[in-house]
């Protein structure tokens, strides 16, 4: 009878050890997944910041370009109109 109980105990211990090993492997997989998820989150945040910065720079460039083109349309480039044929001082 004791031999049967010992055999059952050994079997229970072996089952428990296998279950613990499976749990350790599952924990390692979960940790790896969490690290990958955090890395992906950081990449996404960096990408959003970059797109936002580029949008801001594009708006500034658009304003500057518009001002430049408007000055060319006026033909004076921001200076008062003076005839090129009139000599200076007279």
C-alpha cells in the first residue's frame, strides 16, 4: 500500500514539475511579447512625433514660399518702385 502511495506521490510531483516548467516557458514567451509590444509602441510614438514635426515644418515652408511668390508677383521684391532708366540724384 505504501509503495502505491509513494508511486502516486512521485507521479504527482512529476506532473507538478512539468506544469511548473510549462508555466516558466509561458512566462518567458509573455515577457518577450511584452518587450516587443513596448518596442512597437515606442516606434509608433516616435513616428507620430516625426510626422507632427514634418507637418509643422511644411506649414512654415508653405508660408515662406507664399510670401516669396507674392513678392515676385508684385515685381518689386519688397522695394519701392523706381524706374531703372532714371539716373540717381536727378
